[in-house]
């Protein structure tokens, strides 16, 4: 059986590919910023708790449940847009690893409740209890992140989908893919950088120079390490995919150069402890990286599917409903955050 025969036909897909791709990049960027702030912040809380707990640990732990809730909600739109454009690939990867994928829901619920217990029973848990609980939360969130990386890489490799005939019970993972591990580590280390930036912003807002300085140390050092992780990720890509960033595709090459320049800006801001410039550089680079991620996906799937060949039919009613819901939902989130800040002050 040829790889192309394993790819479900795109018949019946009703999609205008330009808007879903653009909105996918925008919404994924928002999700990534929030999720990295949470994951990195939680890791920093745990590491600081090992030394007996610090102001960083207590101050940031209060904000983690809200951050995770926002990250989860922000993660729904990019998944929906992914399903709209690449549904025949995304669906198959979910089926192949169904057992691990469904377990993500249980891990997320348990991790979410663990954060609330850690926050509201901080003193009662004691030093040992806080360490164990936060370690368990991090283990569950790390599991979710690793399974997401498995799913997103497995959907790009239709040639290995024939593994289903050896294991049709939903236990297929993409563990033999040389790209999986550098990709996962690149995202994980970037989470430490964004988490450090979040800590620094909290310290800046509170006027606490110790918290701010600690956050900027995490940000600058993690960004420096992530340069190496990014190189590892790039070199692990299949040759034809890697070469699009080496002149094979003008857009991809320009984006790589822009990303490198922005990274140097982040490093400069980190080591000079310029919190606001570091924030601006980070917010700028995330959509750049998200667009590069899309180009990688496009190149991987080129032998099987291109956006140019996707059936197109206008469905403006659902799209307008989405835009209206996005605007109303955005106002509601801002209003709820204002209420939360007011409650914290009182």
C-alpha cells in the first residue's frame, strides 16, 4: 500500500484555506504565550520550592490556575482551525494514539485541580506536600505537552500510518521520529523563558526588584539555551524541509532571519533586564515562529495535500458567528480579569 493511499480523501471538506490558516497562526500564538507562561511559571515555582519556598513561589502560584484556564480556552480555536484545513491528517493521528490522547483529558483535569489545591491549601500542605503536589502537576502537564508533540508530528508522517495494522488499539506513538525530541525540547525550554518573563512582569507590577530580577535571569538563560535547541530542531528536520529555511523558500528564509534577529533582541533585553523590551520582542517572535511551524507542516504534507488543491466553498455565516463570539468572549474575559484584580486588591 502506498503512503498516498493511506491519506483519507479530502472530498467533502468545505473550507477557504486562507482565513483558517491565518486565524490558526494568530490564535495559536496567543495560546502559546499563555501556555508557556503557565508551564514555565509552574516549573519555576516548583524549582524555587525545593529551596524551602521563596516570594517567587508564593506570588506566582496564585496566578497559575487563571493562567491555565486562559491557556486552555485559547487552545481551542487553533485546534478547530487545524481540523478545518488538515482534518484528514489530524483525525488519523488522534485515532492511532487514541488511548494516550484520551488520557490527556484526565491529566488536564487532575493537573488543574492540583493547582487550586496548591494555591488554597498552600500553608496546610507544608513544604513537603507542596513539592510533591507541584511535581505531580508538572508531570501531568509535561505528559500533555509530549502527547501533543506526538500528535502533531505523527499527522505529518502518513508513511508510518500503516503501523495501525500492527497495533489497531490506539497505542501507536511517534517515538522513532528524530524530530520529536528536539521539537519537544525547543517548546519546553521556550516555556521556561516565557515563564521567566511572566515572573519578571509580576515583579515589575508589584515593584519587587528581587522577583523581577529572578524572572529576567530565567528568561535570558533559557533563551540562550533555546538557541541551541532551535539549531538541533532545525538540523533534525528532513533535508528537503530544512532547506526551505536555507534559500529554498524565500518566505521561510526571511522568517528564519527575522526570528534570529528577534532572538538576539530578546537576549540583549534579558541580560540588560529590560522587561518591557523583552516582552515586546517575545510577543513579536511567537507569531514568526508559528508561521515557520506552518511552513514546515506545509512542506511535510506537500506530497499528499496542498492548500491550492483544497475544495473551497464560502461559509460566511459560521465565520461571522465565530468573529462575533470572539469579540464578545474577549470583552467578557477582560471584564472577568478586572473583577479578579479588584478582588485581589480588596
